[in-house]
C-alpha cells in the first residue's frame, strides 16, 4: 500500500520484509531514503538505523512508529534518524516527511560541493601565497644588494646573502642577535635611531654613498637607500639596501685607465713631433760641438755641449711625464719639508725665467715645517705648474708688463696644505680652461706635449688631493693644489 | 766680404745652431729672440739676409714678415723662412693679412722646413748671399 503511494509520487521503491533483509538491500542498492518500522522481530528499527548510518551517515532514515513507541522514537532521533511517522500513515504526512528528507539531502549535497569548492580555492590560494612568498624570498636571498631589515628596536631580522658579502658577517652571527647600531656605518646609525623613534620625520630614501667597515678586509664603498616601515600607525621596523660599489668603481677606474691609454695614443703624434724637435736639438748640438772642436773654440764648445745637455734634460722630463701619466703610482710618503721642495723647484726654473725677464717670487707659509708626504709628487706637480706659468708669461704679447710667477704655500684646515702657482701672463679663455684636464691639449704648438697638466692632476689625485684653476684672459692664471698631509713620523727609538 | 745675417728665432738652441753655420760660411750672425726684437735689429743693423722663424711669442714670424714686405725700405732684404710650419700654411696666412689690394705679397726667398741639415742651410745661404 505504501509502495503504491510512493511509486505514484515518482519514487523508485525497494522493499524488504525485515531488518536484515533491509540492510542487505541497502548495501546493494544504496537508496538515499529509508523508511523502517521501529518495532520489528529480529533486527529492529533501531538496529537497522544504526547499521545503515554506519554504512552511510548521510542516508535519510525515517522511522515508522506505532502507538507507545515514543521512547524508541526519541532514541532513534538521538541516533540521527531524520524523522518519524506515526501509524497509520497518512498520505500527506508521508509526503511532507519525504519532502523534508529530500531537502536535507539537497542541502547536504550543496554543502558538500561548496566545501569541495572552498577546499579547492583555499589550496589554490595557499599555493599562490607560497609561490609569492618563495619568490620574495628568492629576491631577497639572491639579490646582490644587501637587504637588511630590522624590527622596531633595530634588531636585525632580515640579512641576506648580499649583506654577508658586503659586511662579512655570517647570517647566524647577525639575525636576531645584533642591533644595527653595531653593524651600520656611523653616519647612518644616528639617522636610523631617530627614524625608528620618531618615525615620519626621517627620510632615508635618497641613494647616497657610504663607507662600510666589514668584519675583515678593506673598507667597502657602497650606495645606500633605506626606509622606516610602518604598520597601521606605528613604526614596525626598518629596511636598508646597500649596493656594493667596488665593481662599479673598479670599472670606472678601468675606464679612466683605458681612456688615458687611448689619449696616450692621440698623444703619440704630438709626442713624435716633440721628440723630433729634441732630436734636432741634439743634432744641432753635435754639429756645433764638432765645429767648435775643429776650430778649438772653447766658448763654442760650451755652447754646443749646453745644447746637448738641455735636450737630454728635455728627453728625461718627457720620459718621466710619460711614466707618471701611464702608470698607477702608489704615493710614497716620507718625512719632508714642503717649503724646501718649493724652493728646489723655483731654483730649477729661475734660469729660464730670468732669460725671459720673469721673476719667480716665493711666499712660503711660516707654519709649514716637516710633514709626512710624497716629496716627488709635490716636486713633479709644482715643476709642471711653474713651467706652465713661465710659458704663460712668455706667450703674453702685452708690452712692458712686469712678469711675475708667484709660488705660495699655506696651511689649510682638515690637515691640508695649499700650494698656489700664479702668473700674470696670457691667461686662458673659457674653452681652454674647460679642456685643461680632459685630454692632451697644448696651446704651445711644437713645444707642448699636453701631458704636463694631466700628469699633475693625476699625481695630485693619487695623493688624495685636488687641483683647481682660476684664469682671466689677458690678466693671468692661478693653479691651486690642495694636498693632505700627516704629522712627520717620529723615528722609533730602540732601547731606553 | 762678410755679410750680416739676422736670425729671428725664439729657441736658443736653434739660434746657436744657425749662428754657427753663418760663421762657418764666413758671415756675421745677428740674433733676435722674437718679432719685436727682430724689427729693432732690422732697422738698427740693416742685415743682408734674414732667417725668420714663424712660431714665436710676442710677435710671430707671420706678422714680422708682413711688416718687412710692406715697408719699401725693407722689402728687398731677402728672407729665408725657417720653420716647422709648412710653406703652404704660411703663404695662406700672408694672403689673409694682405693690405696690398691687388698686389700679392711677395714670396720669401726660400722656405726651409725644420729640422734642417747644416749643409742644406749653408748651401742656401751661400746661394743667396753671393
């Protein structure tokens, strides 16, 4: 009777005469809804319910109860029965119960599919997060730049391979163990400390050059940029990026060296010219000397020999300039007296100056005594400048000037000595001034190699100094060299 | 008869060299170290030949040559250019300076490019002075 009712509602109906059979049928057919009597001989409804729920917890089991089965009904509900129907079963009651069962099945299915979807999406999202995190980690670890991040107190929490390379300390020595005040260069420490404390007011983002003192080895030149990090409203930490400039500086130096080499190539033509002149001077000298020896003319012998000597001296100067120009020379400081070196140079040039009515005036700074500097560097640079100053006067066509070359020394602050070579000769126009230090450039025609100033600049730079020039066309020129010095080294005394 | 040969040259070594050669061929060397002194010596000593350098401070050889050839009383003194500057360049410079209008600047007697062999210079001087 029930079967008929159910079939007409469109259900496929399976029946079983008792509990065991019902369970067997359930195993075989897996129906979604089960209707079972509660009271049955043998395996009763409760047992059927339990066993079916074991097999499929999602099966909807509706208990058919009789009068007085209330306790059993409650127990069934506790065991997750979906519903119960009282005998005699009315059609509409049956319909309702079935409908509710179906709804529950539908909800369960939806939930399952949502859960599956959700699990899937979470997995995708997790993988994405993992991928990005791995990517960022890779960025940090493989970056050649040092990336150092700290917490709000300044304790290092990120210290990548790049940092190991620059700072020299291993990660294990630094992470969570060291505060940046022990790691960063001094100039940055105070700024970071201020930033971490006050936030907002400290801008560290502009790239600037710093010097890093690593664990071992030489100071590393680096470029630095950093930031204070915020979460919500408060400071949560900081980050610093350091770019190792050693390679860049090495390439820059190589570039300069190869430019200098190329310039030396350009110079070859003018050098050949210059050398040719010297050779002619030598040839002329030997000619005059030979004639003089033939004639037994002592004065002429002296003249001829002087010609030869002068040109040998010019060759010597040229070779020295070339060597100084093309080789990297490490300064060789020693105890010396800068004012004495100035006097030497002026004495060397006095003769030539006098030939052309030029006076060399010395103004030696009184406080300059003994210093620890490279005397040859000072000598060579000043010699070039004084020679140029004399030439500037010779080439000045202004009538009746009283030509003066002044060589001055003075102490400057920050342990520097200032050497000034000034003349009141022909002066330079802007074009000449601009090209002065850039390449072999000579306004002296056959006489100049163009190397003099370049050599001076190179020597001064190698010794940690700087050269500047002031000039006015027609009025004169002044070259200033600033060189650092150290106190004269005391000789060690042995014994006591 | 010994003639006066003026050498206007800023390089002392070359002055010594030229004056030796002049003496070797039996003449009298007169020296000047730039164009200004050169013109003074020309008017003062009246040389029979001038050996003139071009690249000099104060007054260059170009200017002095032009002055010599524009002065009727000096124009006829033979001038030998002795310079590192090429002949062509020198002549171009003279054209640029010309005040003669239609007249072209007379070319120098000889043009010798430095470096010069002693024999070549003495041969040239002999040719002109005899």
